């Protein structure tokens, strides 16, 4: 089975342009791509047999060389507040099952899906349990897109084309800009009106600050950018977000302002996990104001989500409120991220607490949780 499907092209990973080329490669007219896209994204059909306007012979040929295959669900959890979490199989490596997560957060008028871009992460931020797992592998474009496709299907998004997932955030496992090759086509598929047709403000890429890739992204695509800042000076950020040693704050902010200019963006969201006694003191708030005041920037303060073995403590309610109020009073817009789905461990933060194994998430064992923006 696995070998058979490995030889097939998963159409979920192809942009409309690539799908056209694929159809032409099969000796078909390019307009077949348009028909396929309508079936896949508008009617949410994953079985070629149901694609009645394609002709029997073409359907059989497609079934032999292609597939529409989202990641396989290992488990699905629904929280009392409606948050839903899927643990998804991401293949095997070193004889171990690998898993990633996608989390859906319903809110009045919108539904946000938080998706993963890698299995594990190499960047090793001090407060992140994905980082503590180490890096396993990049997801393919089909695996990234498949998370959204699957969520829409599972949520019973109407056959009439109404969407369950209205917003996508790349804030699950992994550093999206370290998997540029797969993330860029996935972003194109999220935005394309023949596919998910999401507006650029409804697709958010969160990065820990890979500066060269931010410049590249500015050339390639227009999505909302969230940047994991977490510290207002290099000495502290070097410790919390080690990639800062290579791309310090000044360089990172220059790349951010460049991205806004190039993409006519409104603002960048800066994520800031509040760690008690580490980066939540009045002097940190004041330094942060100096960095961001007068800029097109918003700060999203994230209560730290602890996990076993982590060295940090979540800042107290009062410090969080003080930090937020100080920023706002000083002209830097700040909000505190609400945690959701606590009862199913879908709360803010990365794969917190339940990862037994430092290199891979064990399937079927306890659950993990990912960072989501409420
Ligand atoms: N790698 C990307 C995107 C995934 S992490 C990035 O770092 O931006 C998504 C967000 O969750 C980041 O802002 C990250 O810093 C934050 N995060 C990681 N671990 C966390 C934890 N234990 N508690 C709260 N937020 C956490
Ligand atoms: Fe990787 Fe983001 Fe976690 Fe840092 S915070 S280790 S970049 S997933």
C-alpha cells in the first residue's frame, strides 16, 4: 500500500499552475486542471470516481498515477469550547511513528485552523517543546495543504462551498520558513481563488525570524506575518530564540519593515511569550516600546504554556496585565492571547507537556498541544 501510493502524485500539493502541467503531462488539455480544482476544493471530493465530468478513462488513469490524500487521522478531540484537535500521522522514521497536529478554533463568524509545517523543529527555542524534540523532517506541500482540506471535510463544510476554515495560521509544529520549498506552494494554494480562496489577511505565517527567507517571502507572496520576538534585546533573545545569534533583532526588524513595504501590509504581529522573571519585567516592556513605537506593529502577548522539563514559569495575571497596559499606554498596541481548548491540551504553546519522547511524538500515547491564536 505505502509503496503504491508513494509512486502517485498527491494533487493536494500542486498549485493550479503545477496541476495544469501535470494534466498536460498526461496528454490532457490544460482545462482539465480547472475541473479537478473545482472537484477538490469547491466540492471537496477526494475520489476520482465521483468526478463525473472527467470521463471514465481519464478517471481510471488519474487513479493510477495520482491521489488526493490528506494526512491520516490518528485521533480527534473536541473541547467543551468547541476547539478541535487532530493528531495526524506523518509517516515513520527510525522505526517510530511520527505525528503532527492541527487545531481548529471556532469563533463567531470565523474558524481558524492552526497547522504544522515540520515534524519537530531544529531551532531549539528555550521555551518550546517542539524545539526540545529536535528536528525530524519537513512536511510536503500536500501534507501542509492536506491539514486544511481535511479539517474542512471533517467539519462538514457545506457542499455549497461555504467554508469551515476561514483563517489559517502556521503556528503549529515547525518553523515554516525553514521549509520554504513546501510552504510557498501551500500558501499559494490557500490564497488562490480556484483553491481555498482565503484573503491574504486570513493566512498568517509565524516565524522565529529567518531573515533571508523573510526577504524572499516579500518577493514571492503576500500573507500576514507574525514574528516570534519574545525579547526586547539581543542578550536575552540570544538565549530564548537561538536563531537570534545569527539574525539579531535590528536585522530582523529591518526585514519586517521591508516585508510590509514590499507587500503593502498593514502591520506585523510580534509574538511575545511571557516568562516569569525572565522577559516580563518593567524594563523589558520599556525596551520593547522603544523598539516598536511609531511602527506598524502589534504585540501579541502569550501566556507561557509549561511542559515537563521546561525551565520557565508562566507570568502571573497581574504582570501580564501590567505589561499589556504599559505597551498600550505607550502607543504600542498589545493584546493577550486567549488560550482555548484547555481540556484537550489544545491551549497556547507548543506540544506542551505530553511528549514522552524527545525525538518523536509517540502515536497513541498521550496527547500534545500546539500554539494557536485565539
Ligand atoms: N516556528 C514558528 C511557528 C510555530 S511556533 C515560530 O516560532 O514562530 C508558534 C508560536 O508559539 C511562536 O510564537 C512560539 O514562540 C510560541 N510558543 C512556543 N512554545 C510555546 C510555549 N511553551 N508557550 C507559549 N507559546 C509558545
Ligand atoms: Fe521551532 Fe517555533 Fe518552537 Fe522555536 S518556537 S523551536 S522556531 S517551533
